[in-house]
């Protein structure tokens, strides 16, 4: 199936862009922004909004059109979880297949100080009417908070015999999250922990494809809840148990 962006009519190729240029907001700046968009390869461009961020920086919104299309049938991507269990279904699944509580430890590691992601997945109250892992009766969940060194997270995971380790990364400037996640995988391999526990990461700039490329078992991005994470963990653990 060949697809193109949709604006006013099907396959019109309309697209919206936003960006900032280091120039003062004026008519000349808008013309420069339009020329820049055209240089990106669009066949038509209009600057529909310009706002000064400071004396020397301007934020622009542009509408443009493109002839570029893609074959959607050739796009390869798989979600970590297609249909998540409810909390009660997960607890029942654990009781049936494991007969013990599943141990999960999580943290926001490196210099990242934002706990919003790991809290949404792990804290008892959860997020957006989805309870966190601490609420599950058959899960022993430990949230270590933010700015936790990767070494400390893995040390705690070994100590509590964790079945799964969760790593949240919110800050992504200059790909700092990629460097930190790569470091965690290298540490886990050095300690011979790969395969002994599930390594899972999540954040606003992370998806399952990126996570697996980095060496994690799964990745969860925007729109993911504890339901998704818990479902993946218990299904994957059973798969390994039956192997």
C-alpha cells in the first residue's frame, strides 16, 4: 500500500513543520525560513506562524507539500506487546505459571533526574487510570528513583534476584540516553547477567525497535502503561522457562 501525508485531501502530500532559526523575527526571517523549507525538497511551502523566542531566535511553523510516498507494506516493526493483560489477568497468569511473586527493580539511571516515566509504570497509583506494578499482588516491585548509577541498579537487581530490570530515560539531548543505555548493556554483559534477567527500557524517545537494537529485551514509548510492561515480562519469562 503506497501512502503519502494527508492534509485537506487524500494523498495531497501536505505536511506541517516546526523549527527555530538563529535570526531576528522579521519579514526577511520569514522569507529565509520559506527558502530553507524549500531546500529540504518540498515542492511548495508557506510560513504560517513566526514568533520571536528572543532577540536573535525565531520559531516558525510551516505548511509544505511533498511528492514523496512510502510503501507501508514494506515497513518492518513489531510491538513488544499487542494486547496487554489487565492487572488481575497478570496476577492470575503469574500464580498459574510461576507460583511465586515476580521480582522487578526499576530506576531512572545516569544523570537523568526525571522520575515521571518510572513512577508512571511502577508506583502504586500508576498513571491515567492504569495502576503501577507496586499494585500487583503477584509482583514485588522496587522503584529506586532517579540519578541511579547503572552499576547500582544492576547490583540491586542481583541482590533481590530480579526477574526484570526497568530503565527509564527522559532526557535525550545529544543522545545522552543512547550512551547511558549502551553502558548498562555493556555492564550487564560484563557481569554475565544477560539472559539471567529481562532488561527493559522506556521513555518518550524510545520504542521497541530501538531498544532491541541497543541490546534490551523490549522498549516502551509514549502511550505505554504498566499493563504493557507486566504483560511482556510474564509472557517472556514463561517463554524462557519453557525453552
